[in-house]
């Protein structure tokens, strides 16, 4: 009968371990209930979007290539040693 509840300013998240349901309720009373499979799919989607936005560079590949053309690449002595 344990429930995990997280209340925010404009939303409430709730997980019921007994029924394995994830519930999201906004400040207006609108509510979505997901079973464990759809809740897991939602979490995967959210993590993918977060990683995508976190790892995204503002520079394009062409910009990065132009920057590297001007710089002469030098060998780093630390990378020449094999352990």
C-alpha cells in the first residue's frame, strides 16, 4: 500500500506500488494515469530528450571543421605512451 508522491507547484506525480500505476495531475485537475509499461516508455522518452538537448552543440559540423582547418594539429606526448 505504499505510494510515492511528489508535489510541485503546478503538478502532482504519484506512483502506486500496489497497482503499478503512475499518475500525473496538473494544477487544473487534469489527470493522466499510466501503467508500468507506458510509464517506462515515457521515462525513456524524457531521458532521450534530455540527453539530446544536453549533448547538442550550437555549432554546426561545418563550423567545427573550419575551426580545425586553421589550427595545426600537434601530437600530445601523453597520448603516445602505451600503458
